[in-house]
C-alpha cells in the first residue's frame, strides 16, 4: 500500500494543485500597505523637495537666506535715505516725501517661472496637507504607540530639514552683496565735520 501511494504521488499530475499554488497568495487575505505614520513621513519629505525646488526657481521669494539678506539691505537703504532726504528738503525748501514701500520690493520673475512656481506651490500644499492628515489619523488610531528607532531617525531628519529651510541654512543660491552705509557716513563726517542733529546717525 505504501509503495503504491508513493508511485502514484510521484507520477500523477494534478492541474488543480498547480493552480492552487499559483493563486494561493493572492486569495489569502489582503496585503497591508504602508501605515499612516509612514505615509505622513513620505508626504513631508516630498513637501521638502517641493520647497527646495521653489527656492531654486524664485530664491528672492522662497529662499530664507536670500530673503533675510535682501530685507537687511532694504532696511539699510531706508535708514540711509532717512538721513539725506530731510537735508535735501531743507536745502530746497520742500517737504520731505515718505518713501514708497513698493520701491524696495523684489520684481516678479518671468511668466514661465511664475507658472512653475504655481505648480510647485500647489504640490507643496497638497503634500503638507496629506502629511498633517496622515499624522493626525495615526495619533487617533494609535495614541500610545511608540515608533521604532528607524522611524524616529527619519522623523528627526525631516524635522532638521524643515529647520534648515526655515533658517536658510541649506541655501545653495548666491547671496546678494551686503549693503552698509556706515563707511559713507564716516567719510561725510570726516570731510564736512560734525553734522547737525538733522543728519545724525540713528
């Protein structure tokens, strides 16, 4: 009996067993995809890439380092103009006009760049919203869950990337030259003597 069963199992071919093996993994349950925590980290990472593209497309509007440098230069220009405008108005007998704030704003990029910026801005908003939604859903489903070490490291890396973007620490754009008028004011004092109160340095 034993030899006959062995001979039959070794020689008989059953198509049913073959098809059962092929579709067994596909029919047994549903495979789980990435959880909410992983989806949130992925969305935040793509948002960071979108922000970096924006910094390359329009650095004067999205690169924090360039924005801070130009803001410093604008403040320095306004301070310098506040020194000599009252003097000119006094010499010519005219009332000093306040400077127009729009004179110091950076110009808009070309239309083609603006369209690319609009696309990247839409992508940035989508990924940020998707990341917030996934993280909120993860906290609601697993309020007491502790992520493993690899997820903590990934979360810290994303947090540091956001910090660098906010402070302009990873800027690859060339910064504008820093403007300062302290040397000019010193030269004026040396050439014309001590100025009166109307042109004193703030």
